[in-house]
C-alpha cells in the first residue's frame, strides 16, 4: 500500500518557536553582506555575471555525476 499524504502537516518551527517558513531577508540582517548578489547598472554585465555563475553550476553538477540527460538541467532567467 502506498503511503498517504498528511492532510494537516505541521509547519516547521525554528529553535525559538517561531514559524521557520517565513523568509528572512537582508533587512533583518540575517544574510551577510558577502552572500548577496552584486547589483549592476549595465544589463550586459549582469547577464555576463549570470552566465558565469551558470557555467560554474554546470561544472559542479558534472563533478557530482548529474550531467546525463535532464539530471543536469539548470535554468537561469535573464
């Protein structure tokens, strides 16, 4: 018999008991400065940045064996 989905799943909570599904952004100071993507004035420089990051992601996927068929499918929106 196949497992059934729980109709009332419990939401994950953080260690302090608050709802862990709520996103925390840079305004709350949770993301360090070095982890935020750079902001570009030139759209072509932004596109080049994304292409380089996409190529790096493909290399990481290939290194871990996710390079056959759709297993290596990664999309970036420009």
